[in-house]
C-alpha cells in the first residue's frame, strides 16, 4: 500500500481496538480448536489415555478400518438426500414467495411461517416426529382408523427413512430462504419479456428462471447437505442401529471409547471433504451467477 | 387503412385509484402511434394492457377485429421493447435474439438453419454482429437497446410495442436511436406503438400522437395538428411552448379582438365563424409566433410589454414578457433578426391573427 492510501496511524489504531474482540473470539474458538484437532489426530491412545505423537496411522484407519468409511459415506448419502428433498420441496415455496405473492403482508406471513418453526428447539421437533412415526404414533393410528392396516407398522421409525424425513423437515427453511434470495433478484420485466416473446410458463421456468436461480439452489443445497451430514440428534433419536451417522460415531469415540485421536482424525477427514465440496459448490455458484 | 388494434372503453382500476378510464382509440395498420403523457397519465398501463401484461378492469382490446382482452401475453402477436430492456442475463446477445424463435409457440418449429440466418440478419440490422457472443452485462446501454430491438423484431410480429425505450440512454445515444427507429419503421412497415413522456420524441417519430392525462385521452391527431390546434389547454401547455390567454371577445372595425384583463387587445381577425362579442374565450399562441420589436416602432398595432427575463438558448432567444397592469406573462421565442433587447426594455409584441388558436369554447370552425 502506498503512503497516500494508508490511513493515518490514529485511525488504524482505532480500527485495531474495534477488531480485538472479534479477533480474540476467532482465535480462541476457531484457530486454537483447529490446531488442537490436528494435534490430537496425530497422537495415539494407550489404556484409554491420550499419548502425544506424530503419526498418520489414525487418518489411514478412517479409510481402511470398518465401519468408519461406510458410515461416512452413509452420512453423506443421507445429507445428499436431505439436500435433494429440501431443494425439491423448498423451490416451489420460494417461487411462490418471489413471484406469486402480491401483497407485502402475505409475503411477510409466508416468510414468518417458514421461520417460526425455528423458534422451537430442534430436539423438540425431532421428538415430535418420533411421536408421529412410532408404533403408537399418529401415522399408525390414522392408518388403523382408516382400516388400511390391522396392526401398527414398525417400518416408519428407526431407519434411514425417518432420519431423512426429519432432516428434510428441519432444514428445508434454509433451502427456501437461499433460493428465495436469488429469485428475488430476478426483475419482473424479464419474466414478462419471456411471455411477451411467446414462452409458456414452463418454458419461462426452464429457460430463464431456473438457470437464473441456480446459485441460490446450489447455496441452499450445500447448507442443507452440510447441516444434515453432520447431524447427530436425528439419527440418535429416530435412526436406530441402521442409521448411525458419522457424528454419532465421533461422540462414541470421544465419550465411550476415549479414542480422541481417532475422533479427531474423522473430524479432519470431514473438514477436508467439506472444504473440497464447498470449494466446488462455490465455483459452480460463481459460474452460474448471472449479472443483472 | 384498417385498424389493427381497437381499444374500446378501456379501464384499469387499482384499489383506491384509477390508472386508465374509458379510453377508446384505434391504431391503424402500419402507423407509428405514440402514447404521450406525464408520469401517472396511464400511458404505460395502456400499453401493458394491449400487450396482455396487465388485464383491464373494464373495456376491450381488439386485434384485427378479434377480442383479445383476456388472451394471455404469450398468445398475442406483438413484441415489446421494455424500458429496462429486460434482456435475459444468462443468455448471450445471440441467444437473447434467438429466444423467441426456439419456443414451442412456433408451429412448425423454426429450423436451426433458419434461426441462424434470421438471428444473423437482425443482429446485422441493429449493427451488433460483432457482439453476438457477449452477455448483456458486457454490452453498453445502447447495445443492449439494440439487442432488445432485434429480439422483438426477429419473430416478425405485426405490432411492436415500445415502453419508453430510450429513457435510460444518454442524450446523444437517444438522438441516434430515434433516427434508427424512424428508419426501421419505414423499412419494416410494421405497426409501432410507442410510449414516451418526451413530447419532442413523440412529435418527431410518430405519424399520430395520443396525448394522455390522468388516464384519459385528451387528443389523438398528427403531430402538426396537435401542435397547431390543441383541443385543450392541457395539450397546448404540454406540447411546445405555448401562451394561453383568456379574455373577452370584442367586435372592432377590422373584425374581432380579444380584450385581456389588463386592457391589452389582440386582434383575432375574422376569427372562427361562431365567435360572438362579449364571449369569454381562451386562446393559444405559440411562443415562436410572437414577433417582438423595439418599442420605438410604435406605428404598428400590437401589445406593449416589458422584458422581464432574457434567456439565450443558442439557436434562439427566449424572452419572458410582462404586460402592464396585468399578471399575464408571455413567452416569446426569437430565432434572430430582432435587435438585442435588455431586461426592462419596452417592446411591441405583434401577433398574426391567423396564428391565434381558439381553444375554448371549442369551435369546429377554428380547425
């Protein structure tokens, strides 16, 4: 920076004073934990106590020893299904909110309905799904009442289906808001121009609106994917043995097996994969972003 | 001369306000018709109802005699150039122009070779062949305008609609595009319906001008007619620089004269046939029709006035004149030939009786 553009010292000092709290926060709660994670992943355990070291053995074990890799892949699949479901369900809502909600009041109301479930704790909502899907749950009661079944079904709960369903329910608002933010940027005149040129609603949607909303779709998908892949409440409450996810494994390694180096190594792998995925998504988001 | 568009008692009400009320006019096939008005006059709403982008709350729109009032926009045989151009930001200039040709509405489908040749031709017409592969944000305002124009014309619609298409261009670009539009209209022989708030633009481009105010049609006529014989004070004031004066008719030796409140008199000559003495009338005189002379030449008959303001405009000088004993002010545009006059100078204002247009009460003979 040349001397001419550099702020005077007293201004920079003032800026520094303002920056100290966030920098401190960032260091204590992000930089140090990342370093600790690295440190622990390189060590080993002996009789359930941590032994510092410098070995990549744990990192290799993540890929070589069952069930780590398969659980990791299963988590990613559940995350991907959640992202897909949230996008498919969230897109029409965002679309209506952006293009077919005339009054500001109606818009606010829908917006509120999307946000309000977040006032309830996640745990409570996961429990709610348990009471809906369980053997004595609402769904079974309804089906019995309609004489569609003769005894309660157990197939709704404690499997990947119940986990994905719950995760979609929980995280769809993120997809909606992300897609909506992008759709909101599309000027009405562009949609009008399309129909003026003779395009059907479907053609306008596929040729103009969806391509223009792609950055929002990608951003929403990556958020829901990340949140769902790393989730541990839904699999713990609704997953049963078939739907154990990577966070549950990490918690067990930490709290039950006291194998901190293994837990840290899984963390490193998840962070690495996550960083790669987000980079790709960011690139795609940037490429698909039209300049209005 | 057949009407391609007929607007019948068109009306658009919003909650609590009226944008367009009881509007009726015809658009002749092949003409360049401007809808001229200030903002809030209902001109854009009218255009959008013709395009099908908005639906009227009353009245009808006919296309070649057929009622299209409730036909969706996609089904109408007209293309629009939007004020903000409304180019598709995800498509190149080429793909923007090709958009309308690739849609299912074209039956039979337009072949790839046909699309290629037509898009190429229209990009050439608007002089953008070199920029075909650019995205809208990489083009200048004038270039975007041309893409929008090519996109509207490429499907060969019988009617092209323009919603203040030059509004966002700078003054010099606007002049270039005006000439371009006039040339395109002459060469393509399509019907152009053009919305603008710029009266000079409307007058210069159009075969006929519809002047709108408060959602109502004030006058629809050729630019010359509207300029020389406005039917209302509002039209007179909206177009050009007009002096609108109200006074009493008096019979004199050389025909009629208009007696102004301050005592000054303007000769009306023989006037319209139904002019009667003691009648109160409003007249309009164009600013450039007022001839001014230094007060020394008092031999001629005219109004005595005093120069209140003098504005040099380059090709002409604008004088604001005060009539003694009256609040009435006159504006005169002098294109040269008059000796330089200063503020406070006494002048004589001469008016040719034939240049005085009686606006109200409306008289058929005045036209």
